[in-house]
C-alpha cells in the first residue's frame, strides 16, 4: 500500500532516497542484532551508531516533503548542511523520547538495548540515567531551534524556498511531537482495552 502510493507520488530520485533509507534501517537492525548476539550491552558510542538507523526516523523523514505537500523541493535545500543537522537532531530527540517512554515495556520483554538501561549501566544510578536522557532531549531541542533559525534565515529572502524551508522545519517538529502523542494515544487505547487506569 505504501509502495504503491510512493511510486505514483514521488520522482525516481525521491524514491531512490527512500529506498536508501530503508536499506540503512535494515543494515543498522542487523548491526543491533549482532551486538545482541554477543551477549553484552553496547556502550553509548556503539549504541548511537545503530540506534539512529533502527529508529527508522530517517525512513519517515525521507517523506517529510511528501507529508507536507511539497512537490518541488530544490535539491540544494534538501542537501543543506543545516537541514541535515535538523534531521539528525529530530532523530536523536525521537530515539531518546521513545526509549524513555518504552523502557518498562522493553525491559519486561527482555530487550535491554534501551538508552535508559545503557546509561544506567554506565552510571549505576537510575536518577543519573533519567537525568542523562532528559539532558539529551533538552540539548537536541536547543540545538534544533538554533539550527532551524540559521536554516530559515538563509532562505528568508527567496519566497518559494522560504516557504519550503519553513514547512520542512515544521515537518520535523510534527514528527517529534507526533512520536510523543502516538505513545500517549497507544497508552489510552491500552487503558481502554484493559480497563486499567495507570
Ligand atoms: Mg523503544
């Protein structure tokens, strides 16, 4: 269903980018599995190397222009170094928020490659681990806002590009808040289905 839609709505270059991101996701999932089979936790550096791929955030960000009704995004805007930083910061923000919100469920399922667990392993303290993850979320937001300002200023005097740049920045923000909302929606559905109130 997704493939059919993308095939008819996107150019060959846009589809190629989407495919490359899917391949990146698969490669990083394989790397995560290899580390899991090794039988010990990754350190923070190893973790981030695959997590930004296994999050699949880059896959959905490859559809940022499509989801925001932008057909003709100038290639130089998509390749803009600040825009690339915005994609990375959105990815980090979503990974950290996701890991924080899903840590209980994941640990219960025996999936220990979670950022909270990895920070706990290196600090020996749940307080330091949760503080560490909130710092990552906070820093990603501060850096995102600074990069977004820089990015938008650069295209401020070109009408079409300014509109596109603004929509792309908004799109990144929607992915971040959508990630947060989606967890909330899921927990509401879960509560409804199970009749629990916690
Ligand atoms: Mg998770």
